[in-house]
């Protein structure tokens, strides 16, 4: 059987655009005498569709799109398509909707396999909209008995996860028991660091365990915070890798199970390269799918804004990025010079707008009301909010998307100014710990110095008061980032973190500060997800709460 792994980039809600992608590849596959084209999970509607699924008129259009493919299918004799969509369940009770894989061939839908395992952890919320499959069934297609599953259905193998079983059964085992001799999984499996290697091992384990070829087709592209890396795979019955689609790009790899050719070696991508590619794809798709072309960024002369500028330039092109540096009374001369050198290295436009006169006007206006009170963070944050206003003014005037530049370490402990440096439409590095910001900057400079070394080597500072340094207020980032990892990503208690060798007073301060600043993160711009636990969609903490520390 000759199969195309259609690793394509769907746009959520764009039925016409997604339909056009299906038809274009179907036509090509038919000419090449391909037996089956396999598309990702919920491809017709895009993943994740969220509450679009509550619009009944939209679901009607979705059914019409599926029927259009059925009506077209006789034009492509010999070539079937397997793709994901949402369909009415037809049940009297429940949500009334199912996540399905539909096999279309020569005027018929041969199979509507519903998704059995519905994840509701981290970024997933499928039980909000879908009912689980009532039955797992195989289908005979040409010379194969296909066992079709959808994403999470392949993630409950008791042999691979002996200590972690979320669901009461394994759909893959059920398909094999029913006689499947080819397993196909369609997915919308989002990227995070380490995911590629984990997926490979798990899927290879299915092929080895059952001695059956396994096809995995994953979505690629950015949809809001989520970035899908693709990395589609095909294994033979001995677990040998037959093909792997290039990550972070659309592709249509062909695998011929009758003439598979030599097996391939699996080499997971270097993690910094993967993070870099993921962020570029996330930026590019967020702009394209939201209808923006140009970005505006506040350049402070620091590492964070420099990294965001470098990423935006690589993703959008130098002609589409504007940097604005806004010196205040506490800005060093080096900050402006470094920002200008960065802009020159990247080839982007830059404007210098001093904010001292505006800042002095604020202080003069507030002086009668602040009289007798010591200078503190209120006056410091005025500067950040002036800068945020200027950035947003350019965004409003020229239709540029403002990119905020805060990193995960800062957002975690609230070392950022609400309505100031947090202003923007997309937070590019909000899931990068500060230590990774430096690593990624060095990665970008591996061939040519784009981010000036002077920026990388200077001590981080908000420059909102004389001689200010981040380390005046925060633990060293090498320590802070480790504690944040244990608290946020691993969910450790204070006691468990201290058992790793950290000072209890410092750990308690970090935990309290993270929780106290949830209200800021609730108002932050969407941030691109690259770790296993990002702020935003996958971390839903209360703002008004009380904890014992």
C-alpha cells in the first residue's frame, strides 16, 4: 500500500482554506496512484477549535465540507483519504459531538472512527466538547485491515507507561485484537522540548510490540500559543523507521509498505535548534493567521528584547520589524548604543524616542498626591508604562503587532510591569527561562554576531532606578530557574524542592511570589509554548486564593 503522510498546516476555522489543501494534495496523489492520503486530527476545522465547536451554524458548514469531499471522491478513483473532523454523535445524551477520523473512498465514508481517549489535562480540554467513542473498530481497505486511532488513543500503552495509566483501556491493543494489520494514528500533538524523542519511542514501541506497521501523521504549524512540530513517522512491523517528515514544515512524505526501502536512523533534533525553529514558526503563523505583517518592539539594550528582535527578523524579514529605544533618566548610554548596534546587525529600522520629558511631566502631575512618600516602584513603573504607551501608539497608528519581551523567569515572579513592558499582542519568549534566553542568543550568534556581545555580557537590569540590577531583587537566574522548574513544571512542594539542596527561605519566597503574581499573568499577551508547562492555556491557577507555605 502506497501512503502519503500529509503533514500540513491547518488554520483554525478556515474551512475553505483547509478544504483546498486537502483537495490539492488529493489530486496530486491520485495522479501518482497513491492508495491513501492521511491528514492530521481535526484537520478540516483546525486544532484546537475550542469554542468554535459551540457554534451550531459552523458545525453545519463543517458537515457540508465533509460531504463535499465525499461528493468529489469518485473523481479520484483508487485513492482514499483519511482525515480528522468533528461530527454529530447522534446520541440522545452527552455533548452531541465526536472527534472522528473519516475514511473517504470512491463516493463513500468507509469509516468514522471516533476518538476514544479524550485528554483534559494541561493544554487539552476535549471533554468540554466531545463524547468518547462507543466502539473501536477496524476497516478493510484494499489489501489491509486498518486500525485507525486519533492522537491520545496511542498514549495509553500499559507497557510503555507502567506506572501511569490515565484511562481504563488501550485502543491500540483493541484494534490489534480485532485483526488490524496496519495501525494509523492521526494527531494534533503540540511541541514542547523533549516531545519528539518521547513520541518516537512510544510509537516505535507499538510497532515492535505488535509486529505491525505503524503510521503517525501529525499537524504542523502555530495556532495561538501552541506550536505543532509535525515530525510524522512510519514504522515497519519490526519497529524500523521507514520515513520521518521534517519537523516544523509542511510536507507530503510517501511511504510504500510493499516496497519500503532501507530503514532510517532516528536522530532527534538538538533542543536549541528545535526551540529556535518552533519560535520562528509560532511567530510566522501568528502573524499570518491573525492578518499582521509588521512587528514593533521596544528595544531596551537588554538581552530579552534583543532576542525577540532577532527572532522576529528571522521569522518576518528585516523590512517588517521596527525597533524603538526609549531612554529614560536612568538609561545608560550603552543601552541606546547597543540597541542601535543590534538594529544595524539585524538590518531593521530603529527609532530613538527619549521619554525623560514625559516622565518628568508625570512626576510633576503626581507630586501633590505623592508628596511625603518615598520614591519606589510606583515611579519606576511609570517609565515602563510610558514605553508601553508609545509602543502601542505605533501599533495603533500603523497596524503593527507589538511584541512583548518578558521571559518566563520574570513573568513567574512578577518582575515585569503590567500595562508597561507586558503590553503587546504576542509574548514571544514568555516560556523561555532567563538561562535559556542566554543559550538561545548564543545559538543565534553561532555563525555571525547578530546580537551584540556587549548585550549578552552585561548584567541584566530594568534600568528604572540608578545602578539597578536584576540580582538586587532576585536570586541568581541559574538558581531561580531551577527552583521555578521544580515548582511550575514538576509541581514539587516547597519541602521537595528544598530536598534538592536549595535554601528554604529562598524557595518559600519564590513560591509565594509566583502565586502572588498570577493576576499579572492572567492579563498577559498569549505566549508561545515550548516547555511542558507554560503559563496560559495549560496552567489554570486561581488569582484569589490562600495557601500555607
